[in-house]
C-alpha cells in the first residue's frame, strides 16, 4: 500500500506593506525559506488575510498608505496573542518603536531590511544588552522630529489634534512630518 502525499506544515507569514515590489520580493524570499506567505497592501486586506490564514508571523509596515500599521499590529494581536509581529519602517522614531512594542510587536526594524534581518527579528526571543549606546546626544533637529511624532502618536495619528497640542499650524506640522527623519 502506498502512502498518500505528505503535506508538510509550513509556518504562516502575513506581510502587509503598501510597497508592492517590496512585498513581492520579501514574499518570494520567505516562500523559498519554507513559509506559507500571504500579502496585503492595506489594513483591511491584512485583516481579511489574517482571518483566513491565522498567521504565526506578521511583518507590518508602520505606514500603510495614510494609515498606521500600529493599528493593524494591535488588531492582529487581538485576533491571536501568539502572532509574532515585526514592524518595518522608513520613518523610525522612538515614540513609534515604544508603541509598537507596547501593542505586541516583538521587534521593530528600519528599512531597508532584507529577508535575513526580518527572519532573525521574527525569531528573536530576547533583547540584546550588547547593543551599543550612542556616544552623542540626539541633535536638536532629531529631538524635534521625535517630539512631533510622539505627540502625533498620543493624538492617535490626528494631525489637527497634534497641531493644537503643539500650538502649531496644521500645515506647518504636516510639512515637518513629511520630511524624513534626520540621520544621526
């Protein structure tokens, strides 16, 4: 008697990012590493995929169109508290990193990140006490950028509310937020 086809159990991964090319490349890299991969380009699509896939792992961009990936991270965590979530961003800030971890992400990576870095982050179990501490304090421009994002996060992403709290014109805040973070 011959045995039926063996169905291997592949770990499931959900990738949610509005950059379609990035998703395609990352999905292919994880598929080649033995993962069952689903891709979404909006938060709504991500939630639909999560409902059917029940992912063990998720890679979520911080900014998905005009929406915050932190919202998706929180919802994924509510669906299954064991989902291991990594937040990817080109707009790294201390405030968003702290919020991502509070909402259940296990790691926070800045773009560009390759598949090996994402894979390592998904499987990292503990913090690294050997991460070097910066020798120099943050510049005034970087501190401003961090503060603006902290207030924006506290206001749930509402630019008008953040502008009022900062006593700043909404368009001025939008202009400052549109700039990339100052590299140290």
